[in-house]
């Protein structure tokens, strides 16, 4: 019988929707911890800092250390800091991402002609003029990086456009794809998660509600994958996808039974 020591767990759509806990979250987190499994929460949402997730769960009595929360924004900032000498960035993204890049030594430029690299991400004020500026920033061949591939994301009432939709729009007008898209399921995302957990991939679970990000990440790193059913992954999507989880649960609250069996 497999013994797991770590779990990489998605947030939005798996544990929470907005500020509300999803059914089974408390039982699922408790079962993982009672089985001695270290948790790392990993969100592809680049608009919120780790402390915001700590607060959201803490409001429902679930404690998590800030160091145990990873986001696509953090993966992006760490990758850019390590791999690129360019420091003048044109950023299509929201306040947290911009502030994080500044903290890592980047200058966020509003003038597209002064940008040395371009970062694309979700921006709920994205418009035609911003798309034009992103096009101009890419005209001289500047590196193009995306924070995460999520074309849609779960909102309280229904799905809404995510980073992937904006990245695709920029790529469409620029005529080239990003050099890297750094959230789940990118190799850089898997490496960052495993480094924080300090657990080998073969001893890890990856739990989430999306095949193309959560389950694909688990496949890429060689972990055991658990899909939590949601409105994002419909039965038709699951049936037709080449990416298939090792296990399927209706809620994360069923993880205790899975671990027992």
C-alpha cells in the first residue's frame, strides 16, 4: 500500500470558491493531516498574495503557514529573477503581481517602448488600449512570459476569463506564443512545489479540479493524481481528455476514505 508524505492541493474550485469553503474541505484537510501528510496549497491565481489564502482559510478555522502557499505569481517572479538579466518589464496584470515583481528588483514600465520583457496575466481592467501597448512592447523581440494558462477561472456564480484568455489575446496580435507559461502545469511550477514540500514526487498526491493544470502537473512530476469533481471538469471533458487522474472524488472530503483503502 502506498504511503504518502506530501500533498500539493489546489485552492479555488477544490477547497474554496471565493471566500466560501467547498463541501468536504474541513474533513479533507483534517484527513490529510491525520495521515501525516504535509500540505502545500498551490493556486494559479496570480492576483492574491499567500497571506490572503491564509486569511481565507483561517476565517473557517483551518490554519496554514504562509510558507505553505504557492501561487503562479510567485513562480513567475522567482523564475524571472533567476533566468533573465532584463529588469524593465511591461506587465499586463494586477496590483499584486506588479508589486511582487518590484520587490524582486524589476522596474514595471508603463511605456511599452522602454520594456525589456513582457509579462502577461489576468487583468480585470484589460482593454483594447492595453492590448495595443502589449503588442508594441513585443515588437522588438522582447521575451514574453505568462503567469498561468487558465483560460477560465471559477467565480462565485459562474466561470470568468482568466490569465490564459489575456495571454492568448496578446499572443494572437503579436504573432508569437510566450516563451514560458509558469503556473501549473509548467515544469518550473512542479519544481517550486516539490522544493517547498521537501518530499519526493513519488510520495506526493496532487489534488485539484482541473485536468489541464492540476492533474497534468501531477503527471509531469510523477505524483499520484486526484481529481475533485467541479463545474470546470464536466463528465464530457473528463471522458475526452488524454489527461486522466489516478482517482476521482466528488469532494476533497472523501480523501480520508481513499487513504484508508
